């Protein structure tokens, strides 16, 4: 299946790979669903989404999905430091989902 992520430059692909790996390490029940226009993360097979990765302006955008929050703050990933910010936002969304 072809996705929008296939068109990323090599350096962006490396960032995306690092980001995906860190999100998958947050919990052993994390499920990654790669779709044509985004990557969605859920906890186990209940399919309760807690984060998504999309492209915005050629950059990698991570958006936590927070129940009861209208517009959660997204993180634009462009270096290792921003990966850490994105993973922290996703970790908080995962904690709210479990809590």
C-alpha cells in the first residue's frame, strides 16, 4: 500500500522511523495502523485511538487524541528534540486513555 509518507526525504524518513519506534515502546499493547494519509495509534484491540501522525506542509505532525479536548495541541517534528516533545504529548494522551 502506498502512503504519503513514501514521498518523504531520507532525513524525514529517519525522523519518522525514530518517532514510530518510540511511540511503539510506550506500551506493549500499542497498535500502529498505517493508512494512506496518516498513521494512527490505538491501545490494544479496543481501537481506542490516542495519537495520529500526518504530514503538514511537508513536515511530520503528531497530534495526540484527547477525549473531551476539542483541539489538542499538535507537535511538528523536525529534529530529535521535537521527537521527545511529541512522544511526551502522546504519552500523556495514552495515560488519559487508560485513566
